[in-house]
C-alpha cells in the first residue's frame, strides 16, 4: 500500500482525502474525533519516558498535540507540500505564532502595507512594542521591496492576495530578494487558498492560513495553521505555541480535517462562480470598477494567472454612488447575506469602509483603495446564475 502520509506520493486532491489518517483498532472509515485533553500511561516509567522524548504518535496533553489535531496537521501539510504543520486556535494565532516565535528585539521585518486589520495590529503595534523594527511597503511594487529589504532583515511578511482590493504579491520575486539576505518569507495565503496557489513552490518558506475561511468552508469553526520545514515547525513554532496556548481544539480539528476532503471541489466551484459574476458585473453603469484577479482588466491579471490556477473566490466592486448606493444595494440583496466572513458556502457581502476597515482613518482607507462605495463579495456555492440575478436586481434598486 502507498504511504498516504507522503506529500509527494499522490496528487493533491487524493492527499486531501487520505493523508494523515490515524486509524484506531476499530478500523473506522471516517476519522475519529479524539475529544480528550489528556492521555494515559501504562506505568510511571512510561510517563517519564514520554516526557523525555515524545514520538510522532505519542501524546501528553492536548495543548501540545492530539491525534485528531495531528491528522489535520499531517493532511494539510501533505496537501500544501510542507514538511510539517502546527494547527492553531484561529488564523490570528497562526499569524502571531509564526512571527512571534521567530522574531526577537532588534530584528527587522519588511511587510506589505495592504493587510487584514488584525495582521496590521500585530506588525504595527505588538512586534514594535517588543523592539522589532517593521518597514511597510506597497507590496505590488518590487522596487519598494528591494529598497526596504536590508542585510539584517530577518523576515518578510505579506498577504499573497490582499483584502479587499485583491492586490497580488509576486511571491517568487519577493522571496528571491528576501533569500538573498537570508530572510524568512512568511505568506498569509488565505485569499489565494491552498487549492489555487502552490505558495511554497513559488519560494515562500512559511505559509499561514486562517482555517476559518476556505478550509472549514461552511462557517462553523475558528482555526488556523502554520506550515513550514520540520526544523521551523518543531524547533521554532512548536515550543512557543505549546507553552503560550494557541493550540487548535480537537473538535475544530475534526471539522477542519473532514472539510479538507471537499475543499478542492468547493474552492474551484466558488472560483468559477466568482469569474462568472465578475464578468456579468464588469461595465455595469452603476459601477465605477470591478476588481477580480481573473479578469483581463485587473492590473496584475498576468501575474495572478501565472501564480494561481484561477482568480480566487472573492471579488470587489465599487458603486459610483458611494456609501448611500452601496448600502441601498446591500439592503436589496436577498440570496447574498451581509456578513464579514469569507470562503463560506453561503455568499457573503461586506462593506469594508464601515466594518472590517472602519478602524482606519479615511486617508488610510483612500491609500488602500477602500472607497465608500466599495463592496467585497465572497462567492459561495449557490448557482452562480442566481447570484448574478440577485446582484443585478440589487444594482437596479440603486
Ligand atoms: C480572516 C483572516 C485572518 C484571521 O483569521 P481568524 O481565523 O479570523 O483569526 C488572517 N488573515 C487573513 C487574510 C484573513 O482573511
């Protein structure tokens, strides 16, 4: 039998169904949920031995590791083509864990400026409080990366596709600049998804996900994961996270593990839907612009298509009539729901200026291209024709 835990033994869709499985003595088909905090030792000597050296299939306490969590970690690592993974309680625990476990006072980090609000908080407020120097750049401009990366730069951070304006980072080009000075490249790959982009192959050293998004894909659980080399995960990330409490719960790991089995199908269907909707909306008289990396009109369409298999599951569009028009359209939708998550089976629309990016000043929002008429649409698994009908009739109401 093939070793299903080997990342290169089978194609990604097959790995997403089988890799990492730890079958119990009962031979269950569907992976077991080991909802346990602790583990029993046969003897005092066994307990002593396990605390001295814990093997890959031995567990001590669920904050350190758990069989269901280990199945999720091994499966997503196999899918991503990473040597190892550490699952976390949320996407932010993954971002924070990757950065904080690596960095120390005096280190220098270069980061793209277009970041999810909580990522920005970690880089701008938390790391700097502990003496880490952070330089922000326009992530789409290679010259700014080149100017900012210094011989003493320790890490580079970016969201490979930014929220909500869907700017694309050239992962290979930025990684090359970072590696020339020995810096570690950490990519938040939520928007590009584990399905559509091979981020480690492009050059990143560490990939982080909010599993809350496409990995769960049905809006149920919070979770996150850090992927990288065996050395980075075991020697840098794990000691930090197992003692600071960012572990994923076994229940959430079980939900995420089973969700990985359908993620490929879901994400490809959602990306097809996003392209259909983007095409239907482009040129609409009520819209100032439609932003979707899979459209030829996206300023980085060539890079997006070279880096990704499709343009992603999210699109943004800007109403000419500003906030009033955007709110009118939001309130006229009937299939698409108003919320702020993404990657869900249900299509979700967000008004970033008054919700996810409300904390920013108007100048900051302008600099990021987040105008009062901008809406972000996370495309779900409904029939795209129903979504197009729903959005077009909402735009008629404006
Ligand atoms: C949602 C999100 C996060 C944070 O994930 P949580 O699971 O909500 O903690 C981080 N980065 C990006 C790009 C996200 O979209």
